[in-house]
């Protein structure tokens, strides 16, 4: 073995691209596999996670684990392949992720958000009174590009936001944004401290905490369970990042005395393979003697589909 090769710090994206693996950029810090799109690669942290296969111990790690799980190689076979592939080649190290020193909210909001109202009420079937309430609280707005802005509040201050398109993307736009989604979605970069934050809404003391994959699923769950929810905190993490769940729990512990007042922790992710695998991770955790409750939708993929099919008014 060539001792000059540091097998545990090989730049994973550079290596996989050099051997022709079908990966593609999806943001400034992430790549994903073109065939297995639940496999994500974090450039700055230099590792991959295959959410669909998360119960497999090889479903996350560096290049050795990738070759083992993707190409069914033994550890020794994977090491031998890397040594052979890198003979005489110097890979470029991944750049460390940089964060803005401060966050400044810069969006050109419009006064009459007709596109957003139409999209949320008629397309997503959210009750009109909930949509108007969130607009009146300035939690949601619309920009001049006809996109919905979901604002991230922390200590009554906007620390980040995500955007959701209301007009379907063309095939050319899907190719441009490297997505198969019908609508544009974007999470704005923010400071390192607030990167693991998200869109959230609270009523009363936050004794019951609920985590969602998207703001629209959060709103849909609220619409369905509005009369049953009490002393709650609804949180969207824009995906399945466990780091965001941990960040909110840490914040709640420091600011809301979760250690003594927390009653329930609820995972409300999509009922698909990635969501179920993420749920299996949280089922093994215990926070202040509280286990995470499985609140994945039963009959449909996500909470918005559940809402649409319930015909909630």
C-alpha cells in the first residue's frame, strides 16, 4: 500500500468524479447520486450519507465505505481500488465551507401576494384563515418573482429563510437547477450559528415539539390538527438533517427548560423510504426520558397529501 495516501481524508467528491461515478451538484455544499438520489455528499464535511440505506453501517462515511456499499467490495478490495486509482494522481482537497459573517434579509416583497395565496389555498388546499394568519404575522411573504418566502425567526429576529416557487418549472429550468421537482425550492445561506435553524411557529409553552421536512407540511399538519394541538412548537428543517433537530432541542433546553417541561417529541417526516429510515434513527434516541414519537402520515406520502385527501377546509 502507498503510505502517502491518507485513506480517511481523500476528497470524496473529487475522487468519485475522477472514477466516473454518477454524482451531480445540488447546492454549493452538496452533491447527490444521479440514480440513488437519497445518497447525499457533504463537500465541506467530506462524507456521504445514503438515507435510503441508513440502517446499513456502510451507508455513511468516506470513499472506502462508498465503494463497499455501492460496488459490493470488501474493505481490502476497496482500499486496493483507491490505491490503484490514485497512483500518480493528486486530488484537489474540498474547500472548507464558508458562512456569511452576518445575515441580512434582502427580499423584494410585494404588497398583494396573489400568487402565494392562490398556490397555498387552491393548490395546496391550506385553509384560508391559516394562510392569512401566517401572512399577518409576517412569517410568510411573497417576493417579486412570485415565490413564497418562509422566514426563520429566532428571538423575534429573522435569521434565515427558504423560498418556494408557485409557478411550475420548465424542463430547461429543471436542468438549470439540477432538480426533478416541479417547483423551485431554495434555502438561503445564513451564518454558521443559524445554518441549523428553520421555519418555525409556536403557540403557548413549547411542551410538544413537532419536526417536519418542509414548511408546507408544517402548515398542513397544523390545518389537520388545529383543534387538538396545545402548547406546541412546529418546526420545519428543510430536509432530514438530524443536526437541525439537535439544534432546536439544544435551544429549547437553554431557553424553555425542556429538561423539566418537555412532554413530547414528534417526527412528522414524509412516509417514504428516506423518512422512515430517518425515523428509525430517532426512535433509538431518548431526550430527558422522552422518546421520539412516530408521526409520519399513515395513508399518504406527506402531510400536504394527507390534507388534500382529507379535504380540510
